[in-house]
């Protein structure tokens, strides 16, 4: 909710656009001048409704108090509907002063659609006929109870799986059949698995996360689309079978149909893909080896892989890390082992910088007993540094881990690749320890790997004080994310 009129609304736009594209349920309420002033130039008056239309699912400007209960209920209902997103209500000052005797409209239970059995049978035939099927887990699987059913589907069918950035944790990275995260450009081990598969079962897959042109450029993939809503129209994403229904009910229906096929033909096992393809085994092995390659590295500035591993070692399986946007996001997506959904949050739709600190504050408020870590570059941290004040005032023990390089690193890397030189990407930093103390937080300046480990352990024991840990990072490693170092396995 914005507290003042026009400027409050404009300040909301980036956060609202980010939430909407990441399919986050949000109700935004903005103030407005009196309704009798909307037709002319007046103090802080602007057309907020038009400005918010492209970045929300639905919005409305209230004109009388009697309609408020219906508008509120409708805004919640639309925001919660798949695909989830942002709704927006504009409240003019004179309407806010009105009285009303209308009672709130109660919420009603909405049951999602059952899957079409003809499509279920077609999907089952594709699964039984496939040699190298692969489950693609997307953002839609982290909502409702889909995680339980996706895990059940993977375990009972024996199929290997991959996840998008926003699908991390739906299937645990402990699973030997899980090939971890896809989406780090084209040079990616996981992408090899996608290109080798003959059937992709996309569950809750949101095309905004990772374009299908990267894994289906030859248009040779059979695709089963399972999601609450129909598939987005895309040249490289033509589903062979498209099931727009409740994810949980769809998965249960497929498993039931597989069991029926087994009963009809004893030669069919309910675990048709129990044997992991050799290439997938090699890919999984290489991914794990690459993640652990620098786990014992003691050089400083610290390597990104080592930094992510050290954070993982300190946190529990249900603790939360929230990544900001920048090159560190790619390292976290690739390296950070995630075991439960919504414990590693990476914005990958609108991808706006400055997300992690306010996101960590919200997460700590919702889960006060969990350790919450905001992972951010120095550039993104400084974009929303003012959010440290409410974190201190509310006595929230969020840990803010600042990756220091005094540069917009990913932008610099792309500038070098595209133009061969840099333009306006370097900047100076404050003393992060003094900055933390000036807000009433606690700060650490790390000068070695051992310093980092000590600071993380101390920070995780804080109960009422935000902690800032500034770490110098060896970003010379960034080039491996954009070349073939992680992609040297032969096809088979």
C-alpha cells in the first residue's frame, strides 16, 4: 500500500511489476485526490489506474463506499486465481472519508477443474513410449499442495527432473534423479539433458522464467503441458498434450492411469523409467562435482562457489535465502542446494534489482523462527538501503550478505562481450560496518574465508538485530557462467 498520492503510486510500480511477473499474490492500494479534482490539474494527481493496468491483473478506482466490500473481495479473488498476480485498488481521499453499513463479502471455496480423461490417456501413452523423458518443474509448482504431488510423480515414475530458478526446492536437490536448475544461458549441463530428452513434462512451467527456444530450438520435443492454465502461445512451445487443470488432480489421474495400464499388461511396470539414462547420470555427477570444486578453497577475495557453499552449510534445510538480481543470482541458482520449496527465492520474471532486502524483511516477519538471508550485490543493496531502518525498528535478525565488487558486474560482463569496453558500471561503496552501525544494525567486514565462516555463525545466532556482512568476491569466475566450462559432456 502506498501512503501518499501520486509519488507513492509511482514508487510502487517496480515492486508491483516484479510481483506480478513472478506470479505473487499482492493487493496494492493507492491513494488519490478527491474525485471532484480528477478532471483537472491538481496536487499529486495523475492517472494511476492507466499506469498500473499493464503491470496488474485487475485494478479499480473506488467512487463510493457502498461498493468497497465487493471490490475488495473481487480483488482478492482475482489475485488468487491462477496465474496468481497483483490487483490494485485506487482510493480517493473523499471516498476514504465516507461511511457505509455494507458488511464485508465472505470468501467462498473455489474448486479447480478436473483434468480431461482423454488427454490423461494421451499423456500416459507418451510417457510409456518415451525413452528419455524429463520433468521440467516451474514456478506454478510452489503454490498450493503441488510440491507433494510433483515429488510423488517423480518418485513413482522414476523420471529425472530439472527445475527453473523459481521452481527450486519443489524436488529436493538430494534426489539422485534431480538434475538441479536450468536457465544459466545456453552453456549448461542441465540444458544437455533437456536437448537429449525425447519428452518434456512441463509442470507449472512459466515461459517468462526461461524461454523454450533455448531447449526446443529444433522443435523436436514432445511436450506434455500440465498447469492450472492453458499454455502460452510460443513458437518453441507447442504442447503435444495440453492439460489445463488442477496440477495435483492431474498428476494423480496420470498415476492412476499408469496403474491401470500395468494391470492390463503385466509387462508394463508402474515405474516405466526406473533406470536412469547413462547421460543423465553423467550430467548429475558433473553438476555435483562442479558445485563442490571450490568447497575447500581458501583464497580471498572469495570465489562465488565457495561463498554460496559456506552459506548453505550454515543454514538449515527450512531456512530461507532471498537472492537479489545480478550475477550472484546465477551463482545461487546453480550452486545453492535447495531441499524445500520457497526456501530459495530468486526473482526471475521482471528481475528488478533491490528485491532482496525488503523481501527478507517480509520473510522474517512471516517466519520469525527461521534464519533469513538476503544475498545481494553491493549495487542492488544500495538501491533499497533505507529498508534497513524498519528492519532495525522491528528488531528483525535478517542477515544481509553483500557481495562486494564496486561494480554492476553482470552489466560489465555483457558490455565487454558486446562492445569490448565498459561504460558507467563502476561505483564507490560506503564503509558497510559504519553504515550498519549508523542504522542500529551490526556490521562485519570480511577479510578472509575464515572470517566469513565466523561471521555467518555469529549472525545466525542473532535474535533481534539485523546483520550486514560485506564480502569481497572474486568475480573473475563470472565468465564460466557464459561459456562452455560447465558444458563439456558429449551427447550420446
